[in-house]
C-alpha cells in the first residue's frame, strides 16, 4: 500500500516490488517474466506513478496484483479495450497489457486486432503457453494441431494461430518474440517494446509447468536453443547455431537455412535483418519459420513508424479547441437556431 | 400577404408528412417545426421511419414520416392523429389513413397517384375513387410536375429538381398556416449555405407551393395557431438524443472533467455518439469502438484514468455490456450507460419504441450487481437526466444506467435553454496527490462511495479489478465474511442515493380515486390523458417515475393516498412487477401495450374511464 510519501523521482526496481505473495505455480514461466519486467521498468524513464498494468483473465492476467504500479485486472479478453480507453483518456501514461493466448487470441481476438490496427501506444506482453491454464488444461487457439488436451481427447482438429501473423495482418507496427527462460533477451526486447511508439506486441513463449510442461522445449531447451532459435538484431546478418555457422539467405525468392562455408556460402550471402522495413514480406517469413526446417525467430522482428491513435486524436482536440468559437456549454446551447419568447 | 377567405384559430394542430424515404419529409418536418418555434408555438415532433435506409420506392415498407404537433398551449405529445396529412404517394396515404382525424385535410401529390403506384402500395381499388376519402378535404396537387418545372428553370437537372418537391409541400403549409415565408427561405439559406444554386431553386419551389395554395379553392380556409403565452426566455428545439449528449457534456463541464464516450453505432442511439464527436472543442472525446463490449470497456478504462466516462447503446448492446457493467459495479468506478430502448427481443423493431429493457437494466448481470437506474421522460429532459446520471455516478462512485427510448430519442420539443451557473454543482470524490493512508476501498460514510485516485497521481498507486476485494484495503480477498460485507456495501451505496434525489411528485390532487403510474418516456401521453379527464371532473392524478433504482423515499406514502393504482407502460408489466417486489402492500392494475408505438391519449382515456367506473 502506498501509505508513505512518494516523491517524484527516477524509479528503481525496488519501487515496483510488492510485498504480496505471487500465486503462480512454482516453475511457472510467469515468475521470470515478472522479474524481467521489474528490471526493465526503471530503464523506460516513465515516472512510476505514470505506469499502468492492465490485464484480462487467465493465469498471466494476475500480473497486475504482483507489481507495484497502477493496475487493472479486468474481464476475459477485454484488457486491450480497457487500455485503449486509458490511453485515449490520458496519452501520457505508460500502459502495459498482460494477456495470454486464450485471453488475446480467443475471447479477446477482436480487441487484439483493433488495438493494433489503431496503433495505440501500449506494450502487450502476450504469454503464450499454448494451453488454458487457469481452467486446467483445455486447448487454446495457439495449441499445435493434433495436441491431446482435456477438450481434445483425440487431438485438436483446429489450425493454430501464430500471434505474429495476426499482428501483421492487423497492420501491426511492432512485433517481437522472446522466451521466459532468457532474462537477458526479455530485458532487451521489453526495452525495445517500451521505446516503440505504437502498439508493441511481445510474444513470450512461456512454460506451463502443470498443463503443457516443456511445450517449448524444442526451442528453449539448454542443449538445443542455440541451434533452434535465431535471435534477430536489426542491421545484423541472420546468423544462428552453437557454432555461429548457420544462417538465413534468400534463394529464388524463398528463404532458406544454410550453413556458412558449405557450397561457397559466406556471411555476405546472408540476409541482413531490417526490422524497420515497412514492407512486411520478410517479417512474415520470419514469423512463420518452424522447426525442423528453420530455427524459430526471436527478438524484434518488426518495428516501423506509423501514426499513433491518441496523438492524432489530441491533435484534433487541440485544433478544435483553438478554432471553435464555442468555448463552453453556454456558448453551445445558444448557438444555431435559438428563439426568443417574450411570453 | 395575399388575402385569405377565412382563418380558423386553433389551439393546437397536428401535421403529418409522409412519403418515400428519399422524399425529404424529415427535412420539411424540421423546417415546419423550426418555423413554428420561431413564431412562438409550443411543439412536439416525432419522426417515423423504416429501418431500411431506402426501402423499395412506393411501397408501404418504404414510407418515412414526420409528425409535428404545434400548440398555442403547452404540447406534451406529437399527437395521436393528424389534422393535416401530406402523402407524397399512395403508399404514404395507405400507411397513414388510420392516423388521421375525421375530416382532416389530406394533401396528395397527384402525379404519383397512378396504377403503377397503386400496385406498389398494394391498393386494389383506386383510393381516389372508391369513396374511402369521403369526408376528408383532399387537395390533389401536381407537386412533382410543378416542382420539376420550377427547379429545372432555376437551373437544376431533373434528378436534383425532384428533390425540391418537399419545398413545394413546405410552401403549401406556410400558406395553410399563415406563416411568414421568409422564415422558410432563411432555413434553406442556412441548410444549403455552401450551395447557392440549390438555395435559389428550393426558394423558387417554396414560393411555387405557396402561390399554388393561394390560388386553389380547396385551401381557401387557413389556420392560425397563436404563440404560447407565459413562456418567456430563450428556446430551441432539441431531440432526446441531442439533449442526452448535451447533458453529459454539461455534467463534464460542471464537474471540471472532460467527457469520454466509448460507443458502437446502434439504432436508435447512434446520434448520441455522432453528437459528442462534434464537440472536441469542449475537450470531449468520442471513441467509436470495434463492438459494444469494447465501447463500454474503453469507457471503464477512461473512468479509471479520470474522465467522466459514458457509453451509449440500445437493448441488444446493453445485453452485450452486461459483464462490463458488473466490472464497473465491482471496481466502483463512475460510468454512465445510456440505453435508448427499442422494440425487442433480439434485433426486434430497431426503429420503434418500447420500454421493455427495464428489468434488463435492473437485473441483467451476474451476481449481486446493483446499479442506479434513472429514466428521462421527455425529449428535452433527457438533458437533465443525463446530467443527473453523471452527477450521481461521479459523486456516488458507481455506474448509472439512464433509460430513454426511441420515442424520446428521435422526438423533439421546445426546450428552454438552461444557464450553466444555475445547474447543480458536481463534486467527484477525488483524492489529493500523496494523500496519507490512502486505501482504495476506504469509504465516505455519507454516501458509502470509495475515493477516486487516478493513474498519474503520485503516492496513490493501487490495483483494482473484477475479483472481490477486501473491505478498505482493496487487496484480493476470498474471505466469506468479507464478501458478504462488500456485497452489502455496494447495495447500501445504491440505496443511499434515495437520500440525495427529489421526492416523488404527484400531478393533480394529492389523493383521490385513481393514481396513474408511469415511468420514463410515456409522460406526454399520460399527462395529456390524465389532464383531459380531470378537466371532465374525474378524480385522477399522475405520478411519473424518473428514479427507478432506488425509488424515491416517499413512494409508499404516495401510493397509499389513492384508491386504485394503474401502472401504464410499453411492455408486459415490468415496472408493475418491480413495484410489487418493492412495495407489495398495494394492488397494481396494469395497462400494457407492446406494438412498437407510443401510448395514445385516446386509448388511455378509455382505460382510465374503465378503471374509474369500477371504483
């Protein structure tokens, strides 16, 4: 509780810690995401009273109760809509949305695509554990096809969403992917998301220790991660692998994973990552890469400039205030057709 | 002005304009209403339009109407039946014959009365020759032809020229009601400000209609309605939806806040969104959301961030917003939900009126989820009740549902412009920055409201949400006794509002045989019918409820003063059943109508007499 006097000052990570117990399962990926967020918040430069965490419903959506900021734990799927109102009401706030694959991809799918389309300046942390955790183990829109879950005893027959594809389909300006087991990468990606002006979508591949344990192990396992992930950095060639000898290059307008040194391929043949490219063709290619043909793309895949909803909105408000002769309600009510009756 | 054969003085008159959706009848109706307001008549209007934008031309389904009731005395309804009907085609005539008085003047566009149009309208016999119009004063004017001749000579092409025929009608009416045609000209100059060619042609057609009326014998008798006496001050005409929007804007100004409206377009509430979006100059922000749920959710977000937040909708939208209203109840944030009722269930009758969302407003949520519910009763007092909804919501920190209906929303009346300095103060319970010992669910004992600390304020960081919260502290709590306490707090907070609202008033004698009970938008018809019967010497009074939850504190006492209570409403008896649950010691007789139409004075008088005779 904020019972003591809190001066306006640069926040430290201690400022964001709450005494309250964190009620996620031991071994849940949420714990490491929480501590990475707490570590990165002071770096964003936002005054601590200007930071708001908004969530929907689900395991991940308990997040606002575990961090000392203004927080709003709302309704299933509606965090994006609530956050839109918060930003439209006060654009100076730094708003973070915490959501899961059920919350944002299923019940809240509509709000997810529309906040992105409007490019409202918020940061969306999408915890993707590919399962419904809080209701105990039903498949989600990101569950791989064929998975056995409590509501798919014979295996799911639905195609899975890729959040990155949806983001770009909705004209997203920022999409990044990271994993809950890599604090350094999370910190870098979260900082980039916070710095981006517009809707930043960060998909966090998260482990649900109870209902989908090791669902990402092919990607995040200590022994395989260097070979099975590519951590993309803007302006750098797309290299990955334990030996840093693997890379991505274009062949006949298709992307291919290649080995440097084989068939005369050198580092110069590899694609240089351009996260700022307005054309999203390559970003789609990166988002869609799957094992075993490709490594899974990590880091900031897309970060482009576009108009931000609430900035445009307040430009219109300021212009209207300046130009209108009607300054208050008395003016308004006496404008237009007014009749005087002398009785 | 030309010489007239005879002028009949009238206390009141009802004119109905009817034609195809594209005939411009709404515009002519507005023009005639404004002119009447300008010369000082009281008035009430009601548009009657199909839910399709342009239903097939010439068919009954495509008829769009506009009814205006003007008076030398106070006018409370748009009128049951018309003294003058303008029918631009046979379909308009067919659709409206049952809404005209015996002996009424019926003006038809004879150019559209041919076999082709009869067929479209579904007439088997030619209505002009089957004696069905016997006893009416029928004026057969070649409106299309004459308008086209004049407008094309004024330089318009045929298609545009045909759009001026509503001005021919206006001209006829200016003659018939002895109006100064200059007022009509000024209306057109303002309407087509940036299009001088249209102004010229429309004015020419307006004069053509006026001159035509002057020369034909059928209109040798004209009418005059004197200005209202005793009504002093500045007036304007206003529709219920505009008044609702302005009431919210006024409340924001009075509270020192900016207005945020999060809405999704829905008939018949859309004009509220369209009105508020025009007033960014007052700092108001209107957000057209992706759906009804996002509309209210964004408003809840804006409320958390310190705006006066509102959402506007109609029945189906209110159903979608139910969960979010529960969240506003739980988080105890101020929020105004405007529900412009229409015919239901489901999509129902989108453009027609009904009062059947009352129980949805009161109970349509999961859990114990009390809301303040209030209802406007005239188009103009939508302003006052929207203002009041915002005031109660802000000061008591809880959502308020404001019920209006299609009849109020689209109807208009003359409104005395209020002065902002005379409107009541609104003082939201905000918290000072860095306030010591701030707890999010600490309450003011007077109203039981919690306090409103908003993001951006230093020293007040806290978390709210849909999970039950601990009393005072606001920490998540699953404690059984705490839940009981919090449910009771939320209920008591709403019931305490009764201490801050006016007592229930009775129009007419304070006691007697029959107390007519209405709520919301039925006021006009009820007060007219009750007044008429009292003038006949009957013991009858009216009490119209604007505050539904909580009911005013003296409700029981008011009911106890009458022998019989008759609850009249446009549903199957929702308010009556609510009253039975709140004040079970009385017997509530019912008059219910569910036809998408407002109550009519004539039917009410029959019912009232029936009940009075049984006493």
